[in-house]
């Protein structure tokens, strides 16, 4: 997979805008500010391809990036941003629901959480969306560079337990900042392309 060949395709605000050309779709979900865009940039070895650090909660669309003309990376809008209105939250819910309504679109789901914290109730809800989709999914525990060495194992364990991942669940320790976990995540994505 040539990750240097990456193009922004579109920003979808409704189901009619979702690409349905049968290319695999790898979807990234997570709380606002958890580093979804940074993880995508790290995967692609780009600095600001998916836009980072702009005002949280502003991304209200589903962004599609086409990689090597072989698969889409799908950047879902972040959730859990406190300053968003009820109307915006409802809009988010409907958009995500319409995306998950057709889970045949999803090849692999990636839930990004903050490795420092216990996953939130919203993270658990998102994990359930993925579980109920019946499609493969994995968790990326981002911002690993912010942990002390001694915190890593207990924190990863807490993430597993809180998200009810079970023995076989995949949790990838990741640092978008330092690059840790990039190889493992890329390998996981590539493995699902060949199915
Ligand atoms: P929204 O698009 O608002 O939902 O946010 P996002 O999830 O896309 O987060 P984004 O990639 O914009 O990153 C948010 C902030 O976290 C930025 O300041 C990043 O530089 C920082 N950040 C992301 N990943 C890491 C990481 O692995 N380590 C550290 N130290 N900072 C990170
Ligand atoms: Mg983002």
C-alpha cells in the first residue's frame, strides 16, 4: 500500500454523499481532540493532511481520504465536545447512525481513545456501535508519549475492561506524536484489505 498516494475525496453531511464504490473503508472514530486527524496524518507520514487542532467540535462532516486508489480512510466527526449544542449533538447522532445503518460499507473500524484516561461513556457507546456492526474493529490508545512507562500496562488494561473488549480484542498502543504503533496499525489495515 503506497500511503504517499493519498487524496482528499469529499466531506459527507448525509448518507447520499457516502461513497459506495465497493472499495474498502476503514473508519476512525473517537472523542473530539483525542487525535483522530493526527493518527491519520501519522499513518500517511504527512504533517497536516487531515487538519489538526482546529477548534474542536467544528468537524460536522464525515471526511473521506482515498489511499493508493485502494481504500478509504473515513474520519468521523469527534464526539463528546461539551460546548456543542443539543441540536448539533442530535445532528451528529443522525449522521453516525446513517453511516452505521449500512455496515457493509465498513471494512474495519478503529476507535481511538486517550491512553491516559478511562474511556468515557461516549467511548463505550461508540465501542458498542462497532461491536454490534459485526465488522472487525480495533482500539488505538493514542497519546502514549504522555504516559510514564509504569502507567502503560495498567492503562491499557483499564481500556480493555471499560470497553468490554474480551481476550481477542485488539488494542494498539499509539503515539501520533512519536510514531509508536504506526507499523502495527498499518499492518492491521493492510491485512483487512486482502480479505
Ligand atoms: P477533532 O477533529 O476536533 O475531533 O480532534 P482530533 O481527534 O482530530 O484531534 P487532533 O488530531 O486535532 O489532535 C488534537 C490535539 O492533540 C492536537 O494538539 C495534537 O497535536 C494533539 N495530539 C494528537 N495526538 C497526539 C499524541 O499522540 N501525543 C501528543 N502528545 N499529542 C497529540
Ligand atoms: Mg480532527
